[in-house]
């Protein structure tokens, strides 16, 4: 039960109890106000029996209600803590990396799950790093639209679309984009030039992967930022997490 509701409930119980106590004394006063204050222990004993007979059931009832309330509150908190512990135990941790493998002529952008449970991809998008404008939902389509001659130099091996519901298991890796640069016997530096062209085009862009855990209890975004890649032949993409 939320804290504000608990406080409101306790205020109602305390207020009701005070009201009943007050009404008990008021009722006694209205009925016996014409009498003088007695100095007889017997009369004061009768007054105590009256007050006790009225208030004891009220106090017992209030105690029972409070006990039930505390029991429900403790159970609710325990359940929430248990669910939180369970969710944390299967929380996925997404990790994006970029690699340009000159030996094998490969250019790769991969997503790895380093967490304890399945990673459920909710969406993939290509954004302008400066404005946040969504440009496309996968790298291949973006390059094909903006650099058709460049893409003709690549053999696209793998490319993940920006679709919901894709599940990545624990310690598993998937390639969001994986391409092999077509060899050029006439140009020994063909791979390096192709890589440089790609990085120049990617500079100022970022790839964002939105994902959640198997319970959909929390959502996170992990993003790439290609502007700091420079001319590295391989490396980890600068990344950031954002919990939603």
C-alpha cells in the first residue's frame, strides 16, 4: 500500500477513536450534568465501568483493524521487495560495440547481453546525435538511402531491423549490422578507405537500442555515439544508459 494511503488510513483511525472517546464523555455529561460532582468511590467506579464498557470494544476493534492493516502493509512491502529482487536477478545489461576487422574485412556493430536474464529489444533507431531526430530504424537502410555507392562495396551479412520483441539471451551477442568489404586487388588500402568513409558518414549519428527485461518491469536505452571513434580499427562504442 502506498505511503500516502497508509498515512491517510492511520489518520482516519486515530480521528475516529478520538471522536468516539469524546462522544462517550459528552453523552455522559448530557445525561448526568444536573448532578454534582460526587465524592463517593462507588459513583466514580460506576463512571469508570460506563467509560470502560463503551470504550473497550472500540479500542479492541481499532486494535484489530490496525493489526490487519499492518499485516497487509508488511505483506505488500515483502511482495514488492521479493519482486524487485527477482527482477534484479534477471536484469539484462545491454552493451553495444563497434569493430572494424581489417584482417577479415569485416565492419560490425554488435549488441551483447551482459546481464543475468533475457534482454527484450523494444526498438532500434538511428538518430542525429545533436538533435535527436530519428533518421531510420536500422543502419543498412540508412546507408543504402544516403550512400548507395558505398553500400555497393559491401556484402551485407547481417542486419537487425528495429522491431519489437526480439529476445537476446544471457551472454549472447547479435550483430545489428555486419558487413564484409568487397576486396579490391587494385587498391591495397581499400578496406581502410571504406572504413574511413563509413566513419565519416556515421560521425554525428548514434544508434539507440531500447530494451527491457522479461517482466517488462523497467526499460532502458543504450546508445552509440560515433563521433569519438576517429580512425580506430576496433573498439568499444562510447555508450550511455538511460532508465525509463
